C-alpha cells in the first residue's frame, strides 16, 4: 500500500498514532482537564472515538496520577490498535490533519 501523506508530522498533542489498513490514522491524545485518554480515527466519515477516563481521587498525588495514566495507556492503545486493524475508510485526500486533530 502506498501512503502519499506525510505521516511524519503528527498533530500537536498526539501521544501515539496507529495506521489503519486503508491509510488513515487513529490518534491518541491526553486531555488533562478531564484526565482522559482520547482516541479518534481520521478515516473520512468514520467517526470512531474512544475515551479512557483516568481520573482518581481529588487527593491523589502527581505520582499517583502518573501511575494511573501509565496503567490505562495500554488499554487505550489496544482499543486504538483494534480499530486501526479493521477500519477501511480512506483519509480524505489533501486534508490538513493538524487542523482536523481536534474534531
């Protein structure tokens, strides 16, 4: 498969990126205000998203927050990888991914 887009440039805030079978991507990012790991597919009209809540207790230390994030990240990555292995929707040609990352 030939992927003509420049996948070397990731949108700001993307922690991990998975290539779908059709050449789109599934991007993982962290939303610190809600303590959520968010995944979104960039396949045209796909609309697949997944959210992994990593919130704990108000009294958690920064170390506890980092551990919880580290514990949940593999779960979010697995969900993203599973979707990427199945999604066959193509990315829209010429789309600016950096603008689309927040959709």
